[in-house]
């Protein structure tokens, strides 16, 4: 309990309970078993994007990927276009992940090789990718997917969506293990905490960050595939707003914006909080304006809270060393 | 400490010693050449492009962005950024629209718009200065909130048919030149004076160069930050006044792109995103570059959907060139 990070997790638990309670008070339809399935439908897409953003932030720099939503839109369109040209769907999906990786690699080159501040670089690619997605399609959606493809995001196993079982949970476990049990994980934390010290002790800081930007693109591709399966169509604005939501989730989950602090478990809890809140507001028929305002308040509030916790943690680390 | 800071500030204020690099072409000159090339290309493709009417249209369309960009340049020199400026503009504009609908006269409506802008800007500044939240995150959050306010006030319907009593500010003519030119001139002269001829401007540059050192030498960092963000908000409020004067309506999606365009124009104009350096004249030329590109693409028959791609691509190119430049210098 004295560890500020686990305090953070308890705080998030409390917030999740509060969001659930608010949902129950706002709408009589909230406390039903069907709500859980409905809620979990939204979790995987947001969740994987939040985890990608967490990784990019953790490695420091300061790192941020604002192009993550635009990458997602563009990959979705690419998969739909390839499928339209006769490429088998599964191959198209695999190629889509590759394209996501390439789009991420563009960010990686700009940030890690040319050393352009991540904020500016990914803002520019965000502009370009989302513009490309709109301009190449003229704003219309691409569809025509076979029915079986819908199983991934529309099918249920034990009442829980299939993409929860096959994508979100495995990815969360893999990334959690990667961060907490492997050398790469400790290198990521080291790079985020003190770039110079990490470099001097042999961590290839910028190579690591390069890989994480590419990974962020691949994960955006995963999100695109799940969205395709869900809506059976690729929309040029599929990822709109996702960059802000993913940053909100990462920060709310305890990832420090300057890197070095954060956990996947926090991100997972944060996704649950954000989706619970959104579903509750939707069920209560509260206008979209308030949903936007709630996310904004959550983002600002969580960073303010995080800075307080982060400062204490840093002070503690300094005293310990 | 004073010497460290002053040397950094000096380097920021006069970044390129003319003596050390005699053949160096400044950013503004480079932009001027690029603008000329751009105009030549568009003029060769469309006869209408260089007509007086079209050029006046480009200028009228650039007025709001230019005004916002002056404030954005100051905030970026300070080492900050504000992505919520579109939201500030939207909230000011919707308040102006509602005030007009209630039958208020110009001399009440305009101060309402300006005050709303300045207040929201000051709110951003206060959050950033007092809580040390990174400006990008704080303003992303407030942007959501401002857009929510817009939705709540506007209720999903355009406000249209507003009075034309202020239209002369943008659409009129004075001494044979479009009135918008004078508005831009006044705002840029004022910003230049504030930034380059007052102690406050030197403080802004000092904070952008090295915030810690600026704090140590006794500059009131927090207060200066709040003032700079409030100034940007005030300019966004003025842009809202000019927007309503020009179009006489308030759209639901007002201000969506203006923050990104303003940041792109400022960076194009030579501002360093890490703070410390930037050029008002360069930013103004960045605005012209963006607006001429948008206008020219439509004239030569390219879908306006390609605008964002072109601006984004341009921004990447400039960032890459800047990165090579910094690498060469260091």
C-alpha cells in the first residue's frame, strides 16, 4: 500500500467502481449482464491502442504517438483495398500489420534517427495519414467482407467477445510479462527514467524506441483489423479521436508523460474505466458533448493527480539511491 | 547564471551570426522564394489564380489564421504549445453568435468574444503553469472540454444570418487595399513590439531557452506563461470576431483545423518546437503558404481533401530539413 504505483492501482479500482456505480444510478439498464458484453465490445480496440501508447511513453524521450488513430484508419483502408483487389483476406490482414509497422517506422525514423521531437513528428504524420485516408477514398467507406470475418469481433465465447479472448487478453499478458519479467522491459524503464544513465550502462536507447514506434504501428494495425471485423467496413475516419483517447488511457493508467513510470495493469484498468463511463453515459442518453467533456476532465485530472504521485515516487527513488 | 542565460537568450534572439555564415539565406527569404515558385506554378495552371479577385479572397481567408498564428508563435517561442486554440475560437464564436441573436450591439458583442477568448487562454495557461502538466496534454484535455461547451451552446444547429455590421473589418477596403491587411498589420506590429521591444518579450524568449535558469534569475515564469497563453486566447477571440464578421454564421465544426494549421505555419516560419526561437514574419509567410496551397489546389482541380496531405507532407519535409540543419550546426 505504501508503494505509490500500487496506490495508483487502488485509486483506479476505486474510480472503476465509482464509474460503475454512477452508471447504475444514471440508467436502470446499466446493471444487467448484457451490459458487460456490450462494454467489453469496446474494450479491445481502445485497449490495444492504449497499451501501444503506454509503451511509447514509457521509453521516454519524451515519447508520444499522435498518429496512432490515423495509422489505424489507413491500415483498415489498405486491407479493404487489397481484399477488393482479390488478395485473400487473411493474407491482406497480415500485410496490413506490415503496413502498420511501416507507417510506425516512418515515425520511428523521424523521431529516433532525425531526433525531431515526437510530438511534432507524429503530429505531422497524423496530418498526412488522416489526410491520405480521406483523400484516397473520397470520404466513403469500403466494405464487402465475407460474413465469417465478423466472428472475430462479433462472435462470443462464454458471453465475452472473441477479440477479447484472442487479441486483448493475450497482448496484455505478453506486454505485461515483457515489461516486468524481461531484460527488454527493464531497458524500457531505464531508458524512460534516465536516458544518459541507461545509455552509459549499455542500453541501446534509441534503437529500443525505434522498435516501440514500429510496434505501435503494428498494434494500430491490430486495432484496424478488429474494427473491420466489427463494422464489416473500412471507414476513412475509423481512428478519429483515437490518438487523444489512447493518450488519455495511458496517462490515466499511470504512465508518466515523460517516461519511466507506468504499468500495463494500470492501462487495462484505465480502459475499463473509460469504456464503463462512456457506456454509462450512452445508456443514460446523455449527449455526446458531455462524453467529450468527461474525457477531457479525466485527462487533465489524471495528469494533475499523476504529477503529484510521480513527484513523490521520484523523490523516493532519489532517496533510495 | 546570468551569463549562461544571457548567452543563450542572445543566441536565440540573433540566431545566425551574419559574420560567421555570410552566404546563409534566412528562413524568411527561403519562404519568399518558395512562395514565388508556388505562385508561378499555380499561375501557369490557372489564369484565374493571379486575378485581383482571387488574391483578395486568399487574403480574406487568411485573416483568422494569421491572427491566431501571431499568438501561437509567441507561445511556441515560450516553449509551449496550444492545440485547444480551435476550441477557444469556437467557444468565442458561438458566444458572439448567441449575443447577436439576443440583439446586443457590436460594442457589447466584441468585448464578450475577446474576453471569452482571453479567459479560456488564461485557463490553459494557469493549468500549464501551476500544475506543470505538459502543455500538449493539458490543451488536448481542454480542447475536449471547449468542444463540449460548443456543442452544448450551439445544440447541433448552425447559427446563421448574423448582422453584417462588422464585415468591413475583413471584407471592406481602405486606401485601395483590403481591410484585412490592416488588421493583420496591426496584430503583427503589436506582437512584434511585445516580443522584441519589451522586457516581457525577453522573458518569453528566456523561458523558452531555459526555464530553470529563467526561474533562477527571478523571472516570474508562471505569470509570464499565463499571460502568453491568455494573449493567444485573446487573439483566438479576435479571430472569432473576424470569422463571424466575414461569414456571418457559426458552423458546428468551426475551428477544427485551425490549431494544426497554426502550428504548421509557425514551424514552417522557422520557430523551434523546443522553444526559444521563432519568427513572426516567417509565421505570417507560413500562413500565406498554407492558404495559397489550399486555394491553388482547388483552382487547378484537385479535390480539397488533399489539402491535409499536402500540409502534413510539407510539415514533415520542413521538420526533416530543420533536423539536418541542427545536426550540421552542432
